[in-house]
C-alpha cells in the first residue's frame, strides 16, 4: 500500500490525527496554497464529550461521529487517508505508517491522548475505558447484557456483581457517567426490568481527590457532589481503586466491591509517536512545544491539542486537555504555517478560556464561565445548547436534538440494544 499523493510545488503539510485540533487545522488550510494530507487511524472524527450518551443508550454512535472525507469533499488540496502513524524519521522528514512512508515539509502531530492506566496492567485488562466510540458501544452492550443476565439469575449473590457498577475518576466523564447511570436506574430500569429490585443496584464513584471536577470552581464541585448524592450515587472521595481482576475491585484501604463493570475515567496519557528523541517528551507523554506549537529542537514538527505540552504564564503546568485548546491551537497554527512559509513572523499562542461545564442529569448541570458561574436547570439547557452546536454536521445536530427532545418528553432512551460486532 502507499499514500499515492502527487508531488507538487506546494509545501506539504501532513496532519496526523483528525480530532478537534487536527480537523480545525485542516479546515483552516482548505483551499489555501498548501498540499495537506490528513491521516487518522479511523475514517471519522469523534465527538468525545458525548461518548457517555452512546454508552448509556441515549444516542446512536453515528450521531456523534462524522466521516473525515465528507468534510473535505470540496477541498481539492486536502487528501484524507486512513492510516496509523507509526514513527517519524526527522532527518529525512518522513513519517512511517501502516500504509507506507510519506515525506513532509511540515508535520503536525495531533494524535491526542488515550486512557491512562498508570501502569496497572491488570486494571487495563479488565476495566472499561471511554476514549473511543467503540469503547462506548462496548459499555452499552455490557450494561444491557448484564441487566438481562441479572433478571435471569437465581440469587442475590449472582445478581449483585451484574448490577453494581464502579466508576473511577471524578472529572467530567466520571461525573457524567455516574449521573446518567443513576437516571437510568430511576427512569428506565423500573420500566424495562420490573423484576429487578432497585435497592440492589449500587453506583459507586471513586475519586482520588478531595473534590469532584477539580479543574472547575468550588461552587461547581460542591453542586456536582450534591446532585450526585441526590441521585443516589455512592461517592467515595479521596479513595483510589488499586486493583481489578474482572470480578473484584479493590480499594486502597483493602475493602472490595464485587462487580462485573469498572469504568475507568481516571486520566489520559498522550498518544506518543516513535522516532522522536526522549527529550521532547514530558509528563504523561506530552510533547514539549514552544509558543508557536513547534516541537522543541525539531524543525518542521508541530503538535497541537492533548498531545502538546505548552506553557503560558497562566498555565505553568501546560494547558488543560480540552477541545477548546486543541481547536484554538489548530486555528492559529494554520496562520503560523502560512507565515512560516512566507518568512513572516509567527504569532505566539494565548489560550482564551471560554469556560467549562459538566452535566449530571436532567436539570442538573454546572457551568463556569469566565465571569459567571451557575448551576441547575438553566446550566443544563446551556450545556445542551453548547454541545448541540459543537457537533459536526447538520444531520447529526438534528438527530441529537430530536433524541434529546424525545428523551426529555418520554423519560426514555430508545437504543437499549445489545449489538455486538460480528466475528468470522
Ligand atoms: C469521554 C470524554 C469526554 C470529554 N468531554 C469534554 C468536554 O465536555 N469538553 C471538552 O472541552 N473536552 C472534553 N474532552 C476532551 C477532548 O475531547 C479532548 O481535549 C480533545 O478531543 C483533544 O483534541 P485532539 O485533537 O488533541 O485529540 P483527539 O480529538 O483525541 O483526536 C486525536 C485523533 O488522532 C487519531 N490518532 C491517534 N493516534 C493515531 C495514530 N497513531 N495514527 C493515526 N491517527 C491517530 C485518533 O483517531 C483521533 O481521531 C473529553 C474527552 C473524553 C474522552
């Protein structure tokens, strides 16, 4: 296999990763005087903030992913390839991938981050991550398979591990999953599985820190905690899960919980790329870049988004790994690549924090804007509005909107299906 990209006299920009950062950059370079190759191991862009709704049967996977080729149907200078970046040969300005090598003038690494298992191989082998739409779908299948098994099991001892769920990590993902599971217990299980005794279902949320959502305000953390307690989630703050063998989750204090499902949302680690010197990598596999997103000491190589480690006066430990940072970096880098090619000065990146938010359940969300913090029903509508308008594609927006209205009016989610991939 080969890339089959013609050589032209345009500068070739290779973008590895079609997530928030890479896709924004490619869109800004469309119809510009560059030859752009956008490669991704998937042929689609994923909207990660709504993975948990796919896992909870609230949305179809197809509503939160978008085919990369469709974005660039009318952009002749953008070549999309489904390819897995394996390594970079900096001296020859070439990348190696599973479909062959490719020369670049500028390489932008936008491969994002993956689940951080903190070196615990047993947890990695048994817990469920939430970093791709396939993983979200896996959780949906397991969740409903376990409810089916629970109604068909003979005693409490058999049922308990099928019904109890452990979530690890009290950041936005963990909090949103816990809230959604609690709502499912309240509104769906009694209708679909009337034989299940709701008191037998325990949803545990473990968080190593003192407060939930620790990158958000005190008010947001306190309110999120109250909302989850109101919904019946068992909160375990300043407690870590140290082991999980697929049946028993072990807490740092030695106590255990029998469960078929540990959902791991406890942190991310950069998708490191081979071939670059060790000195460019820092904590959690982030690639050190300067104010122009250029990799330190590696001429022509850039990184944006979750993978990039860039400091600013206000962010001495790097930027938060959120979509806005990736998109703002991608947008500025498009301008800076043009300046670099035209031998003009580049502009230093400054992150404009537009705020952060998390939803815990119906009429329960927390929003921190730079000058205003609010929680509750209004925050929930704001959360929905912002997410709806951030999803790529008009059809996806309409489908998600329709699903949300339907779920809101009926207290129901219509996708409680166990559909497993077919294996030959
Ligand atoms: C469950 C969840 C919920 C989140 N919720 C929010 C939220 O509400 N708000 C918010 O701002 N942020 C949220 N985030 C974080 C946000 O999604 C990330 O900060 C953002 O996606 C980073 O963008 P990126 O472009 O750096 O990487 P990504 O968007 O992760 O894109 C990386 C791309 O690179 C591809 N890739 C990876 N490795 C390779 C390789 N070797 N070869 C080829 N392609 C590769 C991947 O397929 C992917 O398409 C959430 C994340 C998760 C997991």
